[in-house]
DNA sequence: TCTCGCTTTTGGAACGATCCAGAACGGCAC
DNA sequence: GTGCCGTTCTGGATCGTTCCAAAAGCGAGA
């Protein structure tokens, strides 16, 4: 009753050819819409394809054509909405172009990244979109990827630059500029003691955002205390735990530029638990503009990165590279935009 | 300088065989760890594999073996953290077992679902995990999938049951029981006028949750007004917009059982905008226990579904089916657990 | 009828792996 | 030397497609 019938032998080109009395080659031409086949023949073949329920075997075709119809997407953290939306954008654009997305998650582990890269490469992707794990480095990635597929680096740079590095395309966010904008905004609001909260110094994007913060502070002739640089994992949970570190400083800050939205939302919670009202007693900004940012209480001032759109862009860049393997490698820096909301209040004393 | 060198011809079994003077067949045996090859031969071959930087071509192997090493994962909405975490769980378990995840997003469109299914099938996945779009129906899915791969239905049932339906495995959440628990909890807190907020009646999971709510209300001999059933898309944004509908009712409710966490968080925002404090002036519950639920202000009482774990489970179920294609189809209902937090306060008048 | 040129069709060799039947080898007993 | 056995290795066919060179079909003009 509920047992599965045996999966019947797959229908192949030969079956179709036999079914309507033409050669395998002709059926193949029909499938690919060649103008060489006669109208009537085409119609007969197409009927037969439908009748037998034929499904194209792309793997076999790719083998013969030495082509590929898939792109590997390797992410450090799918649970982060920023990457989830990015992935949705990648898949949308790839799917529209007839490519299929091979997914791989690394969970911020460089070892898993190696394993995942190796495994996905065996499936012969035409290209790779890689958002590297925090400790990932160029040498190891090069060792496993080599010249087997073009690579697009997203969001973070890799540690340990190599000569071959120039062969990889890059799609980065304008981290330094964005953090600078956020910091300038807080300064304009009247803050003088501003912390930089969250992220690890291992990550290039974090270093860049920190640099933007420092740049803005120095330009405004404001000091930056070592106490005002608080590291934590780029997750809500860890940020909430580390919130208290802000108030261990000798000069306690009145505002914080956060590494990203996840960290900022976590910090809000941490402040809340200390009896402080974010957006009233303490100002903060995020980075990424994930969906929750607009809906938080208070809503979060942040830098919009349009992750879905970045995903589509990444897909475009990889497909472009497939068409022109010899073109010079490109380094794209996506602009970010300051979105002012409630969390970036003036300091309470002002 | 920064131009790409031509991607060299791929290293194949033949190259390795020639390189260490054995036959192609022997190299193949080495790759698969066969005990038939002599220890010394094995060592020589393995050296050569490393020396030439060989990468296994799984597509070619699968073609000959008529096997598959991939599973298709088709989701209605990756931007929802519930599904993103589910996807991470699926990928984790599949990756550990040597499978690769073929990703496809449908964006709640049944047409896209058809297209995505068709496209992914051409890559010959060994199985399919499908979280259907809202309007998806069994007939259309059967027409494109047929017997070409075993299918696991996740989270939602399909409209329009068919005789062949029994061939598909299912992994569902215990929606009715969960919603009942949430409703009973609110009743125990002292609420009498409770609404059911969000979701569409098209979705089987929504109907089940609503049924659980009705069950609890009737068991407690409480009335349910038609005004207290407010539909909206299962997203934060739409829920926020529809919040006011709660107060159009003749008897305004003091609490709401929400379709899921996204809706509940959106409703919180909507309440906030009306000057009501969720968790103080109005009680609500969610469903899913996504990461934000614990961190909200107030934190959200909800039903824990452990999406990451559900993902791993889904992967296990599909792989199990691959090993035993003939076994009876299984319908798994994953338990859910009530997590009481701040949002489910007693009614203000109590 | 024969040849030319154009359209349409075709057989067989790839692609890179696996499978299978049997070969080569060495040792050991007769 | 011969037969037998177990271990180790191998050539060729095969999976489902594409490519290519060449064949077949067909009017028209000589």
C-alpha cells in the first residue's frame, strides 16, 4: 500500500530516439534547439519527449562538454540573516541564469572550510563564491582550489596574501567608509566618548570598520581609549554578555559603533539588562541593515548593505568571470548607506 | 600581471595511471580504498595522486555507477531565520555524510517551485527535501518529480491529496498541540479574550495551529469570535501593519496566539506603535523559537521547534530513504515545547 | 540520367569514471 | 615440469550525453 514502487530505469536519449525512429544525435539537437532539424522531426521528437517523461541529464552533458552548470556557495554562517539574505540573492540570480547553487556551510571553522571546498570541488562547480571563515588563509584555500575554478571572495579578505592572490575576484563592502559615517553621525549628535564594540581583530572587515571609526575620531580631534575597543564574537549572544565591559572603562563611553547589527542588537539586550535604555541613555549604531534593524525597539541606526542585492551581484560577477576567464580580476567595493533611526540618540547630558 | 592563466586540462585517472605505470582500473581501486591492491602499489599511486593534484570527478563516477551524491533542498523563504537555521542543519548533516546540498529558493511562489524542482532534477539529486510554497499542490509536484527521486515534505502539507501521496515521507511539526499549549498557557494566566493572529488559511501548518487554538478555547468553554482571527502574510512587516485589526473587534482581545515568531515580533512592533507595551498591556506568544525570540524586549513566549535539529533530522530521513527505497513511507511529527518568557503576561485588569 | 549544392540526419568516438571477466604472477605440492 | 590456488592487476565495455565528419535525401539544372 504505502511501499515504494521501484524507481524505473531512467529515460534516456536512446529511448526517445528509438521511440520516434530517429538517431540519438537528432534528439540531442532538438533538445538544444538547433536550427538544423526539420520542423516536423522536431515536433515528433518533442511529443515523444513529453510522452516518455524525459528528464535531461545535465551531469552527462557536462561531462562530455567539459562545462559546468553549478556554482559553489560557501558561507561562514547561514544562521546570520545577513548571509541568509545574501544566499537567497545568489540563488535567485544563479537560478535565473540556469545555474544551480551548491551550498556549503563552514560555521566559522577554517578546517571545515577546507573540507567543504574539497568536497564541493569534486562536483565540478564552474565557480566559487566564498565568504571565508575568520581564521581562513589564502595559502590553504589556494592549495585546495588551485586553478580548478575561479573564486570570488565575499565580505572578508583572507589572511596571508600570496602572489597568486590577484587571480581572485573580490566583492567587499565599503567597511571603512561606513564605520566612518556612523561615527561622524554620533559625533554630530554630540557624543565625545564613543566605543567600538564587537567583532574580532582576525577579521579583515572588522579591522576596516575599526579603522573607519578611528579615522572619524581623529579627524574630529577626539581621543580613542584602549578601553573603548571591546572584542566579542559577531553574534547576538556574545555581544549581550560583553555589554558590561563598556562600563569597566575609566571614562565610560556614551555611545558605541558596533561591528554589525547582530552585535548591536545583542548589546541592546545587554544594556537593557543593566537597566539602561538603548536609544535614550546610550546611543549605538550597527552595520548591515538586516530586516530586524528597522523593527527593533528602538529601531537601529545602521549601514545598509542590501545583502540580497549583494548576493545577486556576487552571482553576476562569477558568471561574468565564467564568460571571460582571461579578463583582469576585479575588486568590487559595494557602497553602504547610513540609515538613521532611533538608536542613535544624543547623549543624555547634552 | 593580474590576468588569469588558462585553466589547465584536468588531471584524470589516465594521467595518474600513466604517471605511475599501472592501469586506470588499479588507480580507481586505490581511490575507493579497495583491499585488492598491494600495499606498495597503493603507496605509489597515492604519491602520484598528490603529485599531480588529482581531484575526483564525482559526476563521472555517478554516471557510471548510476548513483547520486547530492540532495536537493527547496525552501520557500530563506530570509526567515527558521528556514535559514533549518538549511544550516540540513547542510551540516548531509556534508558529514559526504552529500552535497543543491539549494533552491521559491519565494512562496508555486510557479517558481515547479521551475526550481525541474531544474534541480536535471542534476540528478538522490533525494529532495521540500518545504512547499503556500499555494503548491500535490498534483503539480507529482507531475514534475514523479518517481525520479524520493521526496521528503517538510513543515507544510500539499494541497490536493493524490493516491500516490503515500509515497512521500513527511516531517512536520506538532502544530496543533503546540498552539493548544500556548493557548492553554494564556488561559491559565487569566486571559479570556484571545485572538489568533497571522498566517494564511492556505497553509496547512496555519490551519493546524488555528485548530489547536480553537481546541484549547473550547475545552476551556471560552468563545472564539470571528473578529479574533486575523490573517496576514507570515512576515514581520505585514504583521506590524495588521496589528490595528485586533482593536477593530467589538470585544477587543487581551492576548494573541501568533502563527509564528516572525509574526509575533511584527505584532510587537505594531503594538508599540499604538502606544501599547507588549508583555505588559497585551500578551502574545509565537511559534518556532528563532534566535531573536529569546533576545527580544520583551522576550517572546513561544514553541521551541529546534530548526537546526529539524534540519539534521530531515537530512537523516532522506538518507535513510536512500538506503531503503522500498521501506514504508514515514510520517514524522516532531514534538514542540512551550518556552515561557516575558511576553505572556497576565491581562492588565487581572 | 548525372552532378551539384543545400538541408537534414547519422554512426561512432569521445568525456572520466566503474565494473567485470579474465590474465599474470608467484608459490607450493605432486 | 605440471597443475592448482590465491593474490594482484588489467583491457574493454559501459553510463548518457555531445561532437564531428560524413552520408543521405532532394530538387534543379545540364
